[in-house]
């Protein structure tokens, strides 16, 4: 009897579990250059950030849709998704995890890995 009650309760997924599910979802649809950044020490808004690329706006949308779908299926709460109309840069907000799926030219332009890495280096100099 207790098993049915436990199954009905929403699962509390760890950030590490969210990351694994998101990476699997990205790899399912051949996402490229998947990078995981640990940013919890830089912001209180989320712990991890994943940046991945898709070859076309269609693939970028598909990758982001698959990430959202797989996270939801696992019991994660999706707080929001932005950019899917255009498909050059789609953001999936899953609370402790933010996933950026980007067209390669957009990714190169914004260079989030460098931006967040530079923020980390700047903070280290102040401590």
C-alpha cells in the first residue's frame, strides 16, 4: 500500500539527476558541444548550467523540446522555456538547472562559457 502512495508523490530530483536527464535528452537528438558549468557559487538562482548546440533552428527547438519533455517525465518542474519561436537560442529553466540550446553562430557570439568562466575568475580575485 505504501508503494502506491510513494509513487503518487512528486519526486524531488537532485541537480545532478536533472543534469544527467538533460544530457541524455540532448544526446538523444545529437546535440553538439554539450558543456556543463557549475555556477552555484556565482548565483543563487541556479546551480548548474548546460550549454549545447544544434545545427539548425529546427534542431535547436527539437533539442530544447526533448530536454523539457524528459525532465517533465522524470518529475522535474519546468519553470519556463523561452526562445522556441525563433529557435536560435532556446532556454529551458528547470529550477536548479538552466539549459541553453543554441545555434552555433549565436553560441559563438554570446560565448556563455567564457562569460561565466570570466565571472568565476573575477570573483576568485576578490576572495
